[in-house]
C-alpha cells in the first residue's frame, strides 16, 4: 500500500504547460502515476504529454474525475492555486514551490487543516512510492535510492534524502513511501501528521526520518511515539548537530532560536521515545537492522 | 531579512506605533549637525544587527553635546559602526515586552507579551515562562477584541493603560501583516507616567520569501560578518565563513549542513559553508570563485547528490571552474545523482578521483587539511 | 434596507465600479437645470424600489430636452415619483449579469454571473440554470484569483475583456463587504465596444442588522406602500397593510405569520399585520394606535404566547391602550404565556373575554368581521 | 438523554453580569443547568447568583472546567465573544442575540464548522431539555409547553414554539430536547445538522419541526429523510403559507425569493420524504398520533 499516492489516484497537474511542469509530468507518468488532466489558465485545448489542458480545475472536473493535485506553480501564485484545488474538493496536494511567502504558508496550512486536506510541501522534491507512483521532481531512476521496499522515509531535505536513503538501500532495505515535507519553516504537512498513515500501512515495517536543526517537527514525532500513536521502529538522522547557533544554514527551517529546535533536544526526545538517532548517514542502515532483528 | 532598528522604527511609525523622535546619522559631521535638535540627555545607538548592544557598549545615554560627539566618533572610528541613531530619551514608568511571530504547527500568528520588558526574553521564557502571555491569531480572521483582552488582562493592564496598550498591539499586528514579518518585536515597550506607550527598541525580521513585495530594503555589508559573505549574498549563493581550513562547496542545504557535521566529527574544521544547489547548480564557476577567496582554505570539498541538479552538469561546471581558476589547493569530489557515470568520467578527465561515498570524501579532505595526505 | 438605484450607484462609484455620468433630480425644475449637461439621447429613470421599471414605464430613453422635460413631469406629477435620475445613455456591445449575495448553508458569499444580462435572472435561473456561473467565497479568505478565473472563463471572457471584468468583479465584491450587503447586483452590466464595462443598473440591499455601521441611509416614504407602514417603520414596529378587515396585533413574527395564515384558512382577510413582540412587547399603546389608523379594520385580533413578553405586561398595555383610544371596533384577545392568569383577569376587567386557543380566537375575529357575531 | 445539554455539561455564561444575563442565569440554574462561571470584561471578582465572574474565558478556565458557553452578549459583540469561546476550545455555544450582522453570521458559522463546533442561534430563545437543563430565555415554568417527554422539537420561531409545542403536550406528549435555531436568515446551526443528534437519541421517538417560509432548512430536512440519515417520525408545521410574495414578515429568514423557500416547496419536499405537514398548529398533535400508533 502507498500511504499518499498509488496508481488508483487521479492526479491533476497545475502548471502543466511550463517547462518544469511538462518535463516532470512525463516522468510522473513514466513511473506509473495516473495523470488525468492539466491546468494552465488561458491554455485550454492544448495537450501536454497526452493529457488535456484546461483553464481551471473546475473546467477539467467537468470532463474528468480527479482526487489529487500536483503543483508546478511559482511560489507567488501557490496559495491561489492550492485554494483553487481545495475549493474543488481536492484533498491531497503536493507543491514543490520554493519561496512561498511565510504568511501565505500559514494561511494555506490553516485552510487545509480546516477542511481535512493534506498539502505536502513547499520547497520539497515530492512524494514517491517507488514502482507505483510519484508526485514531484524525484529521480526515481537512481536505483540505489528509489528501490521499492518496506521502509517509510520522511524528509525535510532534498539533497540529504538521496544521501540517507542510499544508506537504507545499501543495508538491504527499500522504500514503501517517501514523503518530502520540505525545507520551509512552515511545512504545510508535518512529520507527526504523516505518522498515522505509516502506522496504518501494512507495507511499512519501519520509518526513517531525515530531519535537521530548527523547528519542532522531530519533537512532535517523539510525542507521537510516547503517546503510543506510533509504535513501529524508527530511526532518525538529524543534520546540523555542529551548526553554530544563530547562523542560518540554508533552509528557512534550519535556524535555532533559544533552547527550542536544537539537534540535542531532538535527539534526546527521540531517544527517550524509543527511536535510534544516527550521527552519520552511514549509521542509518545498521540501526534499522538493530531495531528490526 | 533582519532590519536595522532605524528601519524597524520607521515601519512602526508608518503603522502608528509611537516611537521617540530620532535622526539617523552616517558620520560625525551628521551627528554634530543634528545633535542641536535634541534636548539632553539623549540616546545614541549604533545601528548594527547584533543583539545585546547595551552590554557591548553600542548604546549610550549622553548628557551633553560634547559627550554625544565624542561617543559618536568612537562608534564610527573605533567600533566600525556605519550608522547611528540619535534619539530622544524616554522618561518611563515601566517596561514591557511585546512581539508577534509565527507558530508553524498551529499555522497562526503568535503574540508574546510580558509585563517585564527590557530583559532577555529567551532567558525569561526559560526561567519564568508563566510571566509570558501568549495569544495565537488566525491570519485570515485577524486580531480580535478577545485576543487583546486576553493579553491586556493577562498583563494586569486596565482602564486607560489597557486602551493605550491595545492601540499599540493592534498597530504592531498590522505591521506584522503589512511587512510580512517573521518576527516583529518591541523590547522594551516603555510605559510613560501619562499612561501612554513608546517603543524603546524595534526589531523587525521580514520573511525572505516575501522580500519581492517589500521593496526598499537592501542587503548591506552590515548584514554580514565578512566581505565574502556579503559578496556571496549579492551573487545569491548561500555562504558562511568560518575559521577552519576545509572549504565546502556542496549542493543542497541539508547535505551541506551534514557535511559540515561530518567534518567536525572527523576532527576537521570548516573554512566556509557554500551551498550551490537548487537553481544555482549550474554555477560551479561562481561557487569556486567564492571558495577561493578564503585564503585559509587548504582543500575544497565538493559533495552533491543531485536530483534536478544533474551530476554531469555539476561536473562540467567544475571542469570550467578548474580551467578558469587553476586552483592551487586540492579538490575532493563526491558528485553523484542523475547521470553520475558521465560525471565520474569528466572528473577523471580532470585528473581527479571521483569518490562516491560522502564519509570517504570527508575523511580525505580532513586528511589533506591535516597534511596527512596530499 | 434596499437602496435606490442612485444610492447603489454612488456606492459603486466609491468602490471603483464604472457607472454612467448621472444627476439626481427631485423636481421638474431640477431636471431642466441639469438636462443641458447631457448629450442626447439620455436616460431618465424613476427612483422607486419596485422591480420591472422598464415594463412599468418608469424608465425611458429620451431623444431631446423637450422629451426629457415632458417625461420627467409625467413621472413627478402623474406617477407620484419623488426622485428621478438623469443618466448618460451607454453605447453597448453586450449585456451581462453580475451579483454577490450570501449562501446561508455554505456560510459563504455567492457570486452569480451570466453572459446574458438585462433579463429577469430568476426566470433564467429557472429555465436555463446552466447559463449562470456560481462561485462561493469565504469571507475571511476573500476573493482570490481562482474565483475570478472560474467566473471569467465560465462566461467565455478572455484577454482584455477578462481583465476589465475582473476589476469590476473585484470592486463589486469589495462593495458587498464594505456595505454589509445582503445582495449587490449589476443588471445589466454593459460591455462597451472598447472592452470596458459600465454598470447599467444597480441594486444594493444592506443587511438590516448592519445599518448602525452604514450611516447616511434613511428610510423614506418611498420604501413603503402606505403611509402607516412608513410611520410604523419610524416607530420601529413591523407593520404591513393589506386590503382586508381584520387587524392583527400579535407578538412574535412566527406566530403573527401563522395567525395571518389561519385568518385566510378561516375565510377572513387581514387588514394589517402588526408584530409587537421582542423588545416592543411593552408598546401595546403604540401598536393599537397604528392598528386604529387602518379604517378598513372591523376587529382587532390580539394573539400572543409570550416568553420574555409576559402576558400580564401585554394585558396591562392593552388596558392602557383601551383607556386611551376607546376603540369603537371589537377586540378579540388570546394573550398567553408567563403570568397568563393575571393577564386573563386584567382582560376580564376590561369587559373582554380572554380566549386561550389561537384558532378559536381567529374564528371569532373572522365571524365578527363577517358580521356573524359582534 | 439530552441531545445538546444536560446536567453533566459545565456551562460558562458570557455577559453574565448584565440585567438579562443575571436574570436568566438564575433561571438556568433553577432548572438544573450547571453554570460554572461567568465572563464580563472588567468585572472579575464579582459574583452573580453565586457564580464567580472573570474578565475572560481564559482566566475562568484557569480555575474551572467548562465545555459549553451561553451568551448574553449584544449582537455587535457576539462574533468576538463566540470566537473567544471557540478559541478556548468550547464546542457547544448558544447565543440569543437578535441583530447579529449578516456577514458576521457567515463568519461565525464558517469558523464553527471548521472546528466542529455547534453554535445555536442567534435570534433564538435557546435550548431546553425540560426537567434537565436549559440555555437561553425559555419559560420552562409554562407547564403546558415545557413538559418532559419523548418528542424532539426544532424551531425557527420563539413565539410559535409555545403555540405549537402546547399542541404537542395537549396530545399527551412531552419534549425531550427543544432546539431553537433562531429566526435569522443565517441560522448558525441548521435543522439538518441537528437531526443526527435526534436520530441517535434513544429518548427521542419523533421530531416536530416548526418552520416558516424562506430559506431552505426544511428542504434539507427532507433530504436527510430521503437519504435515510433520519428515520424517525417527523411532523412539521410551517408558517407563512398565505404570505404575499416578496413581503418581509418579521424574521429576516422569512422572505421568499423566486421559487426557493416557498411553503409549497417545503411541504412537498417533506411530504414526499415521508413526513406529515400540518396546516394549523392544532393538527400537529393528531399527526404525531397518526405516525406513532
């Protein structure tokens, strides 16, 4: 089972006619994703990679069913595009946009929560269940990373995902579903909100989280473990352990303020909750072994 | 982007938050031209971004013009300060703390208030959290009467004080929204003997993703600790300078940060953090130019594991950079991802060894820096 | 409160919705003073609240000044019109319909648009509902780009036309919010040959519960069909006049409406609907004064079943009213609820029979009006 | 069982110190309602009818538990007061305010829905489970109306409630829970949203709805019956059958526009769905008999 998307999902693509949109739409299809239509205002009647384009989601839904939306939309227009999808009844959405204004991230997350939708992103590479379906810009062709298997992976970082997941695969495992929640300081869906899906997934035996300094998402995972809401084996790798305090290293999320969000706090919380935390990516595979045998 | 106090206070003024009368001066001459308009004592404040200016001797109450000019000259000439703010001293009866920031999990704005201002709020939050009044606000619904009542009554304010406070709070929230703030803070918020409020200091951090709709703010040398950091920022490449000798040239924030950790674990030390992932992945030449500006660097370590950032494109960029700069220090590469076989060949053609394990590459760079291998 | 066209268009103008140049005139003299400023043909429109003014001969395109003055005089002197609007005629290429109202179940604003304007939209909604484009908008989130795209593409507009249309739509939505509208409507919305839009007519109904924050609108005699209705409105007592002979003086809208039904079922006819429930329950004297203004009334029927509106207080008010006006027509009472025993005694003391079943009281009033009993 | 409030609910009263608030707080207590504290900004430390007053709900909740809010707050301040209650986690709210601005009604209803709260009103007399608990301004002392029993009553009108409920009692029945949804054109909770509670209530055998012309609430009840979501006997009385079209008779809700909301449409819908619709209040009792025997 895939926890977010499989071949039964009917995916519409917002911004399908752009360079990035059309390129990755083809890859999504190639991996098996069921893309039903695309949306670009003003371009109705065109086709991209065999799929029809509509001015609006509303017009696309007159001809097709869809339950999932993939956005290749610039950050400044992302809020409007997500609201369009939510208004149209779409409840699974992925946006890769890097640079969504902070206040709009809050508004999007608030709107999604109030209608029970899951919006994944922004600033993410996307979501993939290798061999089944993919939404985003994930290089499923890199075999030593995107190998089908039974480990769930949640990540805040694109570049680190390949690094750490390669270690999972090297240890003899594969990936059930990889969820990139993105590197923004306000991820639209948080780690702890995805955990129940992994918990319920019979095809996920354990979860690897790829975190970093800043924010409280890793601490929330620890809380879910403490409360018994998540009981499967969990290994975490958290980058930024030696990062100098107050320096912003890349991701908007990766800034430490006060005592919150330090790697130490995250490691302590996860360890107390029964998880294993790797200091180096290469420790992730062995730690999975340790928990699962 | 973090604004200087004078910029924050100008934003406050625009939104109706009372601030003391002030003048910005960029030279001793400007100070002496303006100082006559101030009654003494007045306050002189260095416009720098670091916190704890008081303890660092960067803020001072001056008693007369002579003191003022002398202190201003010290700041400009000895402390390397580029701008100072001359400001009326406020005669205050109390100091409060008031800020608006965001709560990512709740997806709301968060107002923080405390009846004891002028202190290090993070320390207070750690030692006496019950003194801080918190209020979450949904951005779409906005600030409402009950939010203000929760805060004002929580601070023990009532009557005219509460009314005046609510005006400041309302204006601060409007400023938070208008300026796309990550954080907007008044600390201290002075309460005067006449039950009015005046912002003693001002902090405003604008969300970087919103800068395109917040025109008029430019990054300056003062935003950075080093010249190269400033130049890198102008070039749009994340770059931080440190005291070590290994120059990181990596793609992706998470991976770069992890390499930073791995260097430290291996006993090495970082000369600079440079991240040329995302849209910058084709800019290996610019990236290497910045790395080579750091004279302490003994080795350049390139680690990438690219998705859109194709390995072959990065390797070709590296080849261009090597051809252009002919770096005298060694280069260690660990460039993987899409089209990596092609990348490995390009790297071999450069006479380098294409490593494919990050930790191996890190160890090699540390060994080179330590002089154990070359 | 329903506004007159000229008020609605003034509201449109304030919000940036293009409207034709116009002048309001309240007498033939004002018309002749203003008509010279208009190029011919122009339009003269009676400012009355009824719909279907065109068919009723209350709107006309006039070809010259003489026609204009003649028609204006007819409206003022023969049709009893108090205000007319002189307006530039619009040279249009198309007519659309655009409105914003509320959807109580969805708890959202609802935009209704149609590429065929100038028609009876209710009829169109009944016969060709697919021609109407609907869009719901959450008030806290406001009007967004995708709402406008849904409507513009739904109407088949694109390019410059869509841009111009979106400006009107955006302004109309702002007006809907600003004026606390129950309904705001442009029908027809003229599309000119230059791809611009102009509001041909304007309807704006302000929510009655929001009038306190919408100053400047007064109820006028023109808002009502009868003098007494206007006076009752000024007195704050809901009152409607009909052609029958039974005067209702009841408390509570639901109960009064039901008594209205029961009268009709029993073969009677209502002279007036008067509802003095809620905060008006102590105002039996004012209520009866209004009922007695209706000369067709042959009987007054009082039905209440009060909660806060205590029966004894109402009965005492009735006693005051009887003492004051000594009405010559019979009164039937069915006053129940809190303290009803006391009320019954007061009614008996007036020499009346305190009934306690509504349908019995209705039948009695109908019988009296029909002359079957007295 | 009471479907909205019983003696286990802990009720806070907003606006408890006003004349109306204190008067009806006492009556609510007299009927058995468990009032835990009152809220009036600026009056903390006072007591009303034995209950302590606080500046804010937040301050009251520091000393007491509460799960239900009763508002005696003027219409202009009702939105703020309801938002205060919702923000404090209260999910059952009754407001009697008559004159809440239309747009604010939409905003309140929208906020309540997005957090799963039930806000009853405005412009209502309130909610009562006779003999158990009462919220609002209901004359529970009128015995020929507020008699405990097994009939649920939902009403849009205060005055008509007494009239029709008296007929229910006259026919030998009593009231399980009476819910006044109020006479505004935007009731904050609609008939159809209450029906599932009556459906699930083992102490409600049948439901009487007291409707009127205008709006679509009665039609929504018919839909719930058609869909099988509500299966108990239902009798309706709907006022305004002979009301002249386009005339606004009292309640804001009671205005007919186009073909929607006419009494004919409501009667047809409810009848087709299996309900009985009374032309006169006196028919309600016999109709209940007919359906229940």
